[in-house]
C-alpha cells in the first residue's frame, strides 16, 4: 500500500476515535496484557451489553485522538498493550466492568480515564467503579424518605393502641 493511503487510514481512525471520545460521558484506559481469550470475550460482551465501546488502537493514534478531544493528559498513560472503553450514556459502566476484570486478572490494569471533561487517575476510576448502581441509589433515597413517615405512623398507632380509640370530641356549650 502506498504510504499516502496508510496515512489517510490513520487520519480516519484518529478522527473517528476523537469524535467518539468527544461525544462520550466517560472513558477508561486499560493495559489488557495477560487477560485470557475467554475472559476477554466475556468482558467485551459485558461491555457491549452496557453500551460501552471497547477498542484496541495503536497508542500513537489513541494519543492523537485524545489530544484532539481535549484529553491530552491521557498520552502519558499510553504505553504497552492498551485499550480504551468509551461510554456515551453511563459514566460509571466502563469503570465498573473493567474493575471487575482488573480484580480477577493481576496483569490487567486500569491506567486512567476521563469523566466530566477531566482526565482522572487509576484511583479515581476505581472509586468511580465503587459507586452503587443508579437503582441502588434510588432505593436508598426512597428508603430514607419513607423511614420518618413509617416511624410517625407507628407512633400514632402505638398511641391509639395504648389509649384505645380516639377520645370523642368534647361537646361545645349550648348557646343560651
């Protein structure tokens, strides 16, 4: 292939990856060395089901794409066998799924990520992965709202049970 065609293909890859990063809410960069084919296939399936795009792209091209997207700081993490997981909708999904595999496979490592327009380190990505799911957070919130109401209802019921039924209202004196 002539070098001009190769250059055009590389530019296209960078442009597509850069556009995808710009349109996303978060992304995680990993060193995927040491993961077995079975584990990699399972991980990719889980990422796909969560709406996360997982790509293995040359470090130099990923670096250019990150720079074009405004995440130039990511370039410092691009060495070795790297892949990037990008999510358009769920900021936590890539971190959660990849952390699960990083915990299982010692050589598989989370390197960095980006969220809310900022590049974050491995510790921040891991902290993001530990956030409970949206459904869990909603359930906890609803439980905290209902708790005082249930307490009040039980207190009222205890008063009724202790005193019997509510006392009849006193009769107003008759007007003479």
